[in-house]
C-alpha cells in the first residue's frame, strides 16, 4: 500500500509540474493526450505493483500481423 501511495505522489508531482503549462498555453489536445498517457502509465504501474501479470504487447502485434493481416516473415 505504501508503494501505491508513493507512486500516486510521484504522478501527482508530474501532473502539477506539466499540466499548468499546457493549460496556460491553451494546448487542450496536448493536455488530453498527456492526461491519457499519464493515466495509462499510472494504471499499468499499479497493476505491476499489485502483481498482476500483464501480457507483452508484442504478442498482440504478432497476432495482428500474422492472423488478421495475413502477413508473415521468417522468424529467427
């Protein structure tokens, strides 16, 4: 639990440092992307701390290329 609180504090510091610049300059689209990526990173990090097994994105990419797009290449 301590790690999650520490993690939340770190992400909050990042948010406090970065978000005001985007708001003052009215970079709304950039702010949305920043908040989305920051939220995704926070969620994934909390899952790692809790011991949840997160699958590799490479498996999904290989599935997309091999099975859905019917592309193949020689694997080493």
